[in-house]
């Protein structure tokens, strides 16, 4: 319908410029931080750059003054991986369950939505209070994990809704027709076809956990997550070490994101390849 | 692992005769199929024909095992298949959208059923290649389904369904996803394959001409019931009811009330004043009873009235105005407006038409001979409905 | 797929389900139950129950060192009596309203651009990802990255002075309400973009062409067709943004330099001081108010058909 030669209305350029500004707005400040993290040893928190060095990156690993960055970093990644796995398993299962109508489905759905919208601090407060009243200690793998799941599970569920909504059931029927048992059908057809969506859920589970602050503030237990460390730093650190932390943590995020997106892209491309390669004869 | 293939060959022996015994299927608040009985002989090509919502796909899915009848039984080769797992049913289904697994190669798609039964890799790949050769796609074995055209995908779907040597192949509107040209070609392909394999094909469609073209036995359905099950020939030339006559096409439905009865022929007067003669055979309709008859559209002669001339009040003719004219290649479809609700169409041979072409709005008279009229069941006293049996394959 | 059956004797087809049908439905339902159970259990344990605990604690008494189970309304009474409460709510609501407006305008235009002006699907996905990726990185880092940008010696001021537009650094840029709003917009616009993008993508493009054929200009087309059909996305996005802003404490603390406060930041103070019951009461009130706002939005727009596939 649109010829590739058709000229674009002036509004296109207006919008494109607007979009460009928005992207700048999104990325600009982050880029500023990355640049500033290479601040020279005598430089301050803002421009101009007083020499270029890796001094502040070194400070991350060597100085204990800035808190336990390295430790919280490793712990956060571990927790995020765990959250990702749990989120995937629970969201995929629940997503499959929601394909049928069943009594209580509305309750489960609104429970998930409410968990999504509830301010994280309230959830954290509630968990901490509950454990305190029960006489239990908050802990990394109990309340910390649980609190983060209240944030990642609704996301995972919504993503599965979107993916399953587009999933044609006749593939599963064909598998049954060809003799597959329920388990075979799930392993050979359903799971592989949902894989891009599952990777998406894992991606969200990991990054949402890795960056989570509000819910974990009261529930992480004795040890800090990386975001909690960073938060502590914002109030008492006055050197570009903070920027170095920011740069490092964002690089990790980017690595995970790019890994997930390229694997999704690779899968989709393999399966959709050949739309142009259609043969002319039947 | 020879036993794996041997085990599935067991399904190939044994009759592919399908019997649907007094089946009713209810969904949440609707009845899709109502007390339907149907027998399809082994090796027949049977088409289930009807409009959307008539229940034909539901029947197909019940035979395939994807739905369970609410009441009634489904038997294949004399044995009930309700609740049986796929391996023991002896059926295979070809889906309307083909449902080829997009994440597996063509070869893996075709070999899938064997993999489910535990056959080894080299063995099932060899067998899959055999089948791909049969449908002339052996060079596409390693491609992904997305890289194939619609017609090629359909052949892969066919090969995939056939690898288990089913006794009955179920096709859910197999041709509706193809464009017109491919559709006509694939019709012949399906027919050829069926004859070669000698198994039962059950093919669901809403296209009348397609059903007549491929099937030995056509089952016309409406609202969950069978209207008529007969050979393709009989469905066309001897429809039992006005519904079948109208749906299959090729016939006009005439109706009127009985004036008099003599020698197996009833004189019938239509509401618009036309008079027809219906052969009624053994029936003895009462005076004033409503009768329905069918006249083939290609057995009608249409003549233009000279301007000002009044149509002769003859038997077996109607007068009206030309409403539409459609060139169909070897014949011309002329629709007449008769000032009633019934559609009246004449198929005129192209030579005859173009010798004296008509215009829209022309006043014409259409005539036919009484012997070409077939009495329809509507309005006649109902007999006890016997289970619809498939006619033997008529050529 | 199936028609209502009406036989000649007038019986309607909707007969009661047979035992077999019920058994089929039940087994499907049971399967769905155990599939959704793990997720529901986790959410009940770590969300449902804690919220009930908060509700309970809001009625407790407390001393300097501990909380005392009781059933008193003092916490609520104190809240309603206090002027601070009103001030905090006004402050939060003010932020919520402004941020909502700005993100709505931004989000709508960006979604519109992506859906209607970008032609290649690949570009659409690519640009969409470009917008989404920052969301998947650390929120705090993104927030504090504005500090060197907006500060007195920050980039923005330096650029302005360098270009000769101002002679003195603009003070209001940082540690002010302005900075808070900028940070909120930076963090939350995506939550507007995604639902609106979703809604817009479902609009049949031929509707726009039909409007154009009928003589509608670009603006009229948007007002008459695109806007109404995006209502669901706008409603969803609004719900997200409003609840996020109302529920925030970290952004307002950092970016206002302590000058402004929100309900939740005050609550965080109370928690830090171990004054749990008042904090709980504050949370309960907040939840009620936000729920009313969300319900109000849902009243205006029926969102269910878009969420329920």
C-alpha cells in the first residue's frame, strides 16, 4: 500500500525529530555518567574532566570505604539469576493454566495486577512486619527472594499472556493427532515455540530483580543488594566512584539484555526466514 | 526398532470404514451435532459439505478424537474409538492451517509421529524421505516450513499425516488456504493420492463444486443434521430436499399447491400463478397440499418475449425479467426476477446464448419439460429416518 | 461454530450438561488449578498476607521500642488530624498530576510515531527496543545521572552559559520540584508508551484511510479515530504512572534535595524510626486513595477486554 518511493509528510520529520530528542533525553544523562566515570584522580563530580583514568574503577575493588560493592555485586547477580529461573517456571505454568476458564481465575488475575501496582515499600513493609510478628528473621533467600517475586511474577504473567495470545493451538492439536503424549507435546512443540517469550520473561525477571530497590529495602536481611549499596552511596559518597559503580552495573545489564535479545532474534529469524524465498510453483 | 514401524502398520490393516452412531455434541450452550448417524464405507472419499456452523468440522474432530461426543459412539473398522489414544485409532488429520511445526525442518515435521512412537533417528528419517519423495518434495527436506509456498506446505502436511499409515485421513478444509489456481490443481492431487492409497478420506468443505469434484460420497449438512448423504452424482441430479437443491446449486426450486393429480403427475399452481407438472410417483398428495420440485438449471430454455407480447399461459414455464447475466465460460448464467422470493436461474449454453444475447431488463419466458422435474421431500409425509448410508463409489 | 438447535417440536437445544461433559470440564479446571497454584501461592504469601498484616498493624499501639498488638484507631485519627498529611498528599498529587500530563503527551506522540509513521516492522521493533532498554537498567543510576547534568556546574548550565543564553547558572534545575519531575518523566514515560503502543497497533490502518477519503485532516483523524481507539492504552498507562509516582519515595528524596516530600517518603521516615503502626496506617490510607483513583480511571474506560485475551 505504501510505495517505497512515496514521499513522507512533513509531520514524519517533526515526529522523528521529537523521537530523536526523546532518545537523547533517555540516554544522554547515562552517557554523561559513563564519561564522568573515567574522571581523573583529582576530578570532581561534574565536568570538566580532569584527566582520564581508571582510578575510580580501581577504587571500587580496593577501597572498603565505599562499602561492600564487590560482594553485593556478586550476590545481586546470584539472586537475580535465581529470581529469573523461579519467575520463568511459575509464570509459564500459570500462563498455560490461564488458557482455560476456571473458577478463581479472576481472583488470581487481579491478585497479580494488584501486586504489580502496589508500591514496593508497602510490600516490603508488610513482609518485614509479618516476619517480625512471627518472630522470624528476614533473609536473603526467603523474604528477599519473595519480595522481588511479587514484582517479577506479574510482569512474567503479562508477558506470557501476550505470547500465548498469539499462540495457535492447532500446533498442539497436530502434535496430539500425531501421537504425542501430553508431556511429549509440551517438550517438543509448546515449549520450543514459546521459547522467545520465555527468554523475555527470564530477561525481565533478571533485570527487574537486579535493579530492584523498594521491595528489597526492608526484606533483604543482613546483607545488601547492589541497588541498596548504591542507594547508601548516594547519600554519603562524594566522589566519581559512584559513577564507576553506575557504569559497571549498567554494563552488566546491557550484557544480559543483549544476550537475551540476540537469542530471541536468532530464533525468530530462523523460523520466519524465507518469506522472500517463496517458490513460484506450488 | 523394526517393531516400532510394525506396530503402527497394524493400524493400516483393518477396515477404514467409519461409523458415526447417533452422536450428539453439545457445547456450553449450543448443540453442534444432533443425533447424527452416518456410515462411510472403507476406501471411500467422503465430503462433509455445508455452511459455517452446520457441524461438519465438529463431526470430523470427533472422528479424529479431538472432541468427545456428548452421547453416541464413533466406530472405525467396527471398533469403538471413543477415548482411544492416537496410536490405536488409525486416524490422522490434516489441519486447515496445516499446523506445520515452524521450529522443525520439513523432514522432522514429517517424521514427527514416528518420533513420538520411539522410532530411531535414521529409521524415521528414511521413512520420512520416502514420503517426501511421494509428494515430490524430497529436495526440501532440510528447509523450514516458513520457506515453503502454500501448496508445498500442504503437501508436507499430507506427508506428515500419512506416515503413520492411517486407515482414515481427515481433512479440515484443506484447500481453503490456497489461491484459486492452486486449489483446482490440488483437488486432483488429493483424489489421486486417495485412489492410490485406498484408504478412507473424510474431507470437510463449504464449497459445493469442490465436494462434487473429488468425492465418491457427499454428505450435505445443516444445523447439526444430515440433509442428504449420497453419491456426488445423486446429490447433484437428485437432491432430496429444497435445502440440498438450493445449497448444492445447479437446481431451481419450484413450489406450489396441488390442483389435481393424475397418473403419477400432480398439477401444481404456484403463488404467482404459474402452473407446473410434478412427477409424484407413488405419492398421493391431497388437493391443496404444498409440493416442492427441482428443475436443473441447464435444462431450461429461455426466450425473449417480443415487445408487447403476453406470455402464453402454458404448463412448466415462468415469465419474468432478466435480473443479472454472468458469463461462466462454457455457459451463461441468467438470473430471472419472477416477482417472488425464489431465485430462478437458467444456465444457457454459450453458443445458444450468444446467438441471441439478452439484456438486463428483458422480458423473457423460461420453459422446461415436466420429465426433468424431480420431486423434493419437503412437504411430503415423513418416513422414519434410517441412518444415512454411503452409496457405493459410483465411478 | 454451532447454532442453537430448534427442532420442529419447539424444544430448545440448551440442555443441561451431561455427567461426561462435567467430568471433562472438571479435569481441565483441575489442571488449570495446579498450574496457576504455585504463582498464586507465592503472591498470597509475599503479597496478600503482608498486606493484611499491614492492615492489622495499622490498628496497633506502639511505644519507643516495640509495637503492641491492639485495636485502636489512634493512628488513623492522628493522620487525619495532622496538617502534614494534607500537605504530603497535595505534594504527591501535584507531582502525579504533572508527571501524568507530561508522560501522556510524550507517550502518545512517541507511540503514534512508532505505529503510524514508521513503516518497516524491523524499524518499529528496533526503535521500540531502543526506548525499552533503559528501563531494564538500574533506576537509581538513571535517576542520579541527572545530577551532574542539572547541577549548578552541570552540563546543561555550562552549555547555556557557553551559548550565551544565560549569564548565571539556573538554580532551579536541580534539587527542586523541577528536577523531581524531570526524573519521574525520565523513568516512567515508557510505562505510558507501551500500553498506548499496544492499543494503537491494533487499530486497523484502513480506518485512517477511510477517514482521509471522507475528507478528515490529519488532526481530525487523530482526534476522531486514533484517540478514542487508544483509550484503553491511555488508561493503562495512566494507572501505571500514577501509582508509580504516588508510591515513590526515592526519587523525590534525592532529586528535591530534601525540600519536597511525598507520602511514601514520610512513611519511610516513620519506618526508619520504628514507628510501624502509623506507617501502616499511612500505607492503608494511601492504598485506599490510589485504589479509588484507579477505579475512577477504570470507570471511564473499560480495560478488561484488552487485558483478557
